[in-house]
C-alpha cells in the first residue's frame, strides 16, 4: 500500500468499521472476540490490500474481508464462560452452517441478497435460501422472559408484540431507570431490550448496569438511533445493538442472537 492510498482507504474503512464491530459481536456472541477479529481484519487489509475489493461498495468489501479472516480462523465463537453460554454455543453448532451469518447480514446490517452473496462468496439465490433457513430454525429457539425499557409507548408496544409473536413472554415495560430496576427485581428477565434515552432524561445504559449488578448471565439488546456512538472502541460497550428506526426482522434477529448467547458480555464487560 502506498502512502497516497493509505489515507483514502482508512477513511473509507473508518465509515463502516462501527458496523463491522456490531456484526462481529453479534456473530461471535462476545465483545472481546468480535473486536479481536474486526482488528485482525484491518491488519489483514494493511498487509494485503487485494482482500479489500475496490469493485464492491466499501462496506461490502470490508465485510467480505472480515469473512475471509474469520473463516480462515475456523469461524470461532466467543469462549463459553458459563453453563448458559456453553449451552447456547452447543445449540448454535446444530444450526445449518452459514445461515446465521446470512441472516445477520440481512436483518441487522441491511445488506441485499446479492451483497450477502459477495460477502460470503455465494450467489444471491443461495443467500436468500440461507436467510429463510435461519429464520425457520431460529423460530424454534428457546422461549424466555423479555423486559422492555422504552419510554415511547408506541415503540414499547410494538417491540412487545414482536417478542410475543416469537413465543417469548414480556415481564413488563419500564419508562425510567428507577422503574426498570424495580421491574427487574420483581420479575427477573432472561433478556433486556433497552432504549438509551428514557422519559425522565435518565439513561437506559445506567438502568441496565444497575440490573446487571444484581443478576448474571443476562443478555441485553440496546436500541439507538446512533449506534456508532456506542461503538467507539472505548469500554464499556454493548454487544447487541438495533438501529432506530428498526424493522421487525432486526428485532427478531437480535432477540434470537441474544437468547442464543445468553451470557454475552454487555456494558459491564
């Protein structure tokens, strides 16, 4: 790589890097593991710029490079550190290979079928089939109790409806940090879906940290209009993020991932 191309390439990659880190974390179920392979991807590009295909859209090229690196390492998941984490990974091992990747790329990152094909070295039809298989298989995931922290009533109701349609139950909806902590104490959830900014100007992040100080092995999904602000490389950071405005597929996919990786590192990592 020449010094003339380095700044341009760095700028192009920098724009998409927060989203690669989000994807890598959801894929591996671990903040540490996901970030490690995102960093390894950057190192690989610096060593050999040919793996960054400039004929593709920059985000597609970056994700393709990541897949080359991750696959060459054996497509590892995060290290299971609890019984729940090991159980989740055992479940993942029984899923059809490559289907989760296709679903995450489509539902969370918004790639088209042809772009997923370019990333995973498939054709568009194969990518679409992978997504359909993943949706069917994940529909049979373990049901659990979900708590929603959201101050906008319509959004809270919508998320609750999606979660119930998936077969999960909703323990309740909290609009503030205080309400959230009290609700979790009354009815311990298996998963938390939390907005960042709450009704009384309190923080969903603080509410989650309060709850996680009481309970272990509880995955968290954060909902925010500005995911890049929570993926800066500075700790602590969340492992699962949904971008506002979200789609039903994004909620379904994120909930499935988080339930599978029920001991994923969250903000107190």
